[in-house]
C-alpha cells in the first residue's frame, strides 16, 4: 500500500461529514478524538482532520496541527489495510488546548487506529 494521501482518500463531502457527526461512533486518546463510521459502498478509507477555532484563534496554528495529524495518519494508515472487508469514514478531531508535539499526535493516532480495527 502506498503511503501517499491523495484526494481520493480525503473526506470532503458535507453530507458525509454531517452524517458522520450524527451517526458515527467515537474513540478518544487525548489529545485526538476519532469519529468513525463504516462505509460499505466506499472503495477506500476516507479521512478528514479538524481543529476547533474556539481553541486556536490563529489559522496558522490550526493548519499546523492539521498538517501534523495528516502526516501521522499518512504514515500509519496501512494498519487499516489489514482490515480489507470494511472501509471507514474517519474524522480526526483535535481536542487539546495547547500546541502539541508531533510525537504526541503520532502516538494518539497510532493507538486510535489500532483500537479501530480491534
């Protein structure tokens, strides 16, 4: 499996994201919360990343945190490929109040993905 994160793997649809918030289940490993939902008709797993404006006023900070979460997901998404029969719509939500270190985000994303497939 490629370690790229192309546009086809990004969750962009407002309907799908809204449905994810309404019907999805969640797992939390501080400082990241994963909201997920099984998506049977999808060809591949789709992921989105969010950081609340309430916690971080500056867009530069929000974008940096999202970039770090995307990178940690991109490097660890092959864990989901072992679960070939089901595909997921994923939303990673940063719930911390302070700027995180990359290692902290990487550990959280790794543990969330391993919990998701178990």
